[in-house]
DNA sequence: GCAGTCCACAAAACCGGTCTAGTTCATCGA
DNA sequence: TCGATGAACTAGACCGGTTTTGTGGACTGC
C-alpha cells in the first residue's frame, strides 16, 4: 500500500487531521486517552509526517547547513573537520535536525549558497567556520536573515551567535611551556593570514613572547604541507637558528618534521616541535609530536546546541565558551641543548 | 518586504501561477516572449521557489543522503572520506541537488536512518559505502523503495546501482610489482574482515600469489593505527620474516612504518612497504610510501552521476566502472637485500 | 436556572508550489 | 465559410501537513 497520510491515520482513529497533528506534536487540544489511541495507530502503521508538508506548514525545515570554502584537497587530511562534523551532527540529531553539507571554491560562492538557501527556505540556520578579517559573511547572513553560529571569535560589534574558542589562552600555554623548558628563539609557522584565528594566534604569541622575554618570528602559509615544508626550511636556514618551532596544524608539523630530518636536525635534541592541532598523526610520528589537544567532537556538539538556540530565538545572539585545549607533551619537545 | 511567492510574481507579470511555474521549469505552455518577461521579473525580484512547496508538489526533495557507520575517530584521518564527499557534492550540485550527511554508531542505526528518511520523504536517494558480506542494507533499501547507489561491488544477484571499484586489478598490480622486484614472502595487513572489499583484496592477493609463486599471509584489523601496529609487530616477529608488507590503508602503513623503525628494520632496505591508499600522508613520510593512488574526487562525481540516473529511473539499476587506481612508486619499496 | 467558561474535537483555511482540465483565440484545410 | 487543430493561458484542484476558527456539551459560579 502507498505511504499513509495524516488523513488515513485520522480516519482510522475516527478523529480529524487536526487532532492527529496535535497529538503528534504534544500540544493541548486532545484528551490523554485520544492522544494515546492516535499514537498507537501511528506506531502500528509506522507513519511519519512528510517532511516537506511539515516544512511548508510551519516554515521550518529541520535542516541546517554547513558550507566549507576550503580547497577539497586540504579537506580530508585535517581530522578537525570530520570530527567537528561528527559532533555537530550528533548534537543536531538529538533535536531531530539534519545537516546539509556543501563544498565550494571561495567565499563568493559560499555567499551565493547562503542566498540560495535563504531564498529557497532550504535550511533553518548555518554554521560558519574559518572566520575572516573582515568577514563579509556575517553581514550578509544578517541581511538575508539566516540564523547562524560562528565558530571562533568574530569582531566585536558583529551581532552573531558564537562558540568562542580561546586561542589566546591556548597560545599562551604553548609559549609558557617552551619558555619553561628554556627556549628563547622560537619560529611560528602559521596558517592563512586572512583567517581571524591565525591573526589571533600570532598576536597572542607576540604578547606572550614580550612578557616571557622570548624572540618569536612568524611565517604565514596556506596550511599546505608544501608551504609548511618551505617555511620550515627557511626558518632553519635563518641565523640565529630557532630552537623550537610551533606549527598551526599537525599536517604542517609532520611536513616540518620531515624537513628537519632532511636538514640533519635531530628532533627533539636539536629542535623542539609543537603543533597547534592534535590527531592520530601527531601520535604516530617518530618522534611523536607535542600538541594542543581539544575535544573536537564535543566542540561540534556545542556548536549544534548554540545553533539550535539561535534558530529558536534568532534575534538574541548566543555566546558560548569552548573548553580550552590542553597541551599534550610527547617526544618532540625537550630543553634546548646549547 | 516579506519573501515574494509565485503568486506575487504572477500578479506582477499579469499571468497565472501556472504560467510562472511553466516558464520557470522550461516547460511548454508559454510563449517565448511571456517566458522572457516572467524570468526577468523573477530575476529582478530575486525570487526562488520555496523548496518545501516544490518538494510537496512534485514529491522530490532535491536532497540525497549519505550515512557513515564508521567510528567518528577514524573518520577524519582517512582522506578518502572527505575527498569522496567533496566530489559527490560537486557532482550533485551540477544537478541542483544537496547532500545530507549522517554519522551513526552501527549498521542497525544506519538502517533506522534509512527508514526515517524514506518514511518522511527526506531524501530522493542514498549512497552506500563500505559494503558488508552479506549486506542487510541493500535488501532493506529495496524493501522501503529508497533509490541507492553502492560503491564497491555488491554480491551478484542484488539489484542495486553500483559504481564498481576494481580492487582485484589493483591488488594484482601490487602483487606483480612486488614479484617483479623479487619479493617472495609478503604479509598483507588488511582491514575489517566484514567489509566486502577487504575480502576481495585478500582473495585477489591469494590468487595473484598462486600465479606468481608468492607466499602471502594475511592479518585482518579494524583499520585503526593500534591494530595496524600490532599486526605489523606480529608479522615482523614471525619466521620466516616477510620482505614486504602491504597495508590496506595509509594510516596503518604509517603506523607500520613506525613499528618497523622501532624494531630496527630499515625501510626499504630490510623491508618494503606498499599502501592500498594514497594521500598526503604517504607522500610526507620518511621514507615516502609507495601507494595505490586513485582520484577519489572524480570517483565521488561518478557516484553522484550514477545516483542521479538511478533516482530518475529507480527500477533500472545502473552499473558503472570506476577507473583503476595507479601504483605510485616512492621510496618505501626496493628489491629485497638478502 | 442560566449565562459564562472551558474542554475536546471537527471543519476548513492555509503554506507555496505543481499539474490537470478547461477556455480562448488564431490559424488552417476543405 | 466553417469546423478542426493547436498554442497560450487561466482556474482551480492537489500535495500533506499545521493552525485557526467554530461548535456542542460538560462544568462552573451566582
């Protein structure tokens, strides 16, 4: 038999469509007895409301969107992304909400996706990753009225819900650890300079360095292993040579480790390495890499909660604090041997 | 002003709703002149049809689903998954179709998701990954009438669209290469034995070994770095020691490389290593890993095309052939030095 | 005893599209 | 000259829910 509709259920229960709808959504208007009877029939017939009909009636889709403007190549190697999506999706599922995914070329295409989604009522809200300085997406989402949650730390004054990742504290943790080991000349191999969190890390490292009396140099890259390797080569050729390197991603750290070995530097004896991101990779290397570790899955869940709140009350931005990542010390760091 | 509806557009153009719908969908029933006028107004007002209304009318959602029952931890490190999704999504976008993603614990939960999606009309079709032996999902999808495409090579007799990845040919490539180098004792560290492609690889390797006169042993694992490392340790302890190892994933290959180093085996002098999967990882290692490389992004696009065809004609399964992966020889393989 | 409330439900409008069954009018062939 | 044909539209049913409005009966307070 064809898929039953709410009318079939209503007929079988001897009530109107409205009564079934009320019973199903736990709203007043039906007696407990009738509600129970209706729900039993629903259960027995395995009926579920048609998502499109429901979306049309109440104008909410039960879907949120995530657009990634990262190059497809970078996408998989960074476990961060997949972990975040897993957590996000788990958090959304608890609310019966699905996740629509989109991968695009650049920010302009990303904006176009948001415009489409809003015009077609495809999603109830979106998650914003990789905040830029300045970020045109926030204003545009505000203009088209699409609820959103940003992961990071948007410029003050921007009205948008945010799960704040405290990169400053994390950065300070690394700086203090290296300073405590006795390192004084540090090179920071950072990511894309257009990203807010890259700038924040650079800024935080600078100010921590000033406080701790460290000399810090920074190179920005596009997060690729190639540029990470090139930057490492340059950093190790410069005089005076740094005794420790900080990498913004574990992939670059792995590439950097390879370069160091090629150049005859023994890690950690001649050179200490710290990564801003942790994953199986950092654990698997020889030597294994000291890294900042965070529970990305839990972060995703938090973003999901934040987004659900924002979708429910779009006019009042929510601000949440992500837990501060912990430094996991492994084999790649040691006091300098000079 | 509120979002315009098709009625607003019709009013402005001085035609009926039906005419606008026809013009928009490129169907006959309106003159070229009128069509042009309508489309101009649509463009100027930036109107887009409401996805739910459209879905309700024509009962198609413009969405396909992908469920992953892999553990969340494994999910990110394997670049395969992200690459495939990127390609899949790109291929779907060309048809104006979106991708809904779901991560679940196990196959039972995955089946439940399919049932929900079908009952609620949430997606037009789904993509099936990691085929099992036997795979309960195929029969269930058939039962609930949800169009699907499988990636791999389902058991004969199962009616389902498939993008066939020729693991046999790929496996033979590896075996012949190692045989040509002069290796005779090979250990294969495989993935989950419940996966069809794991079995296929094991089988293909056995038969290739028979033909080529190789001695092949196999250990199955859960794809994790931990089990990969343990299996490597066991393989290198056994007598006679294998002169070459084949890993089913690059993550396990990396773990295995580490174990080999710990045990004092120099790669490739004392031991050759080949990986079934290629990614940045395999390139970054020291020594870099010889690996089977395939264009996963293109594979995703192919799966998208296959799914679109299947959704259009659900009763006639489509069978496509994925391109055979190429062996990329790097530093981890060499003739045995005995 | 009776108007006023409240409850439980039915009936119908509505969401914003698609699609079918007419209707009108110009064109064509005999 | 007139019916047949078909192109170009219109009107309205329809998709399957949600939400509003209406209604009969039980219960309340005075």
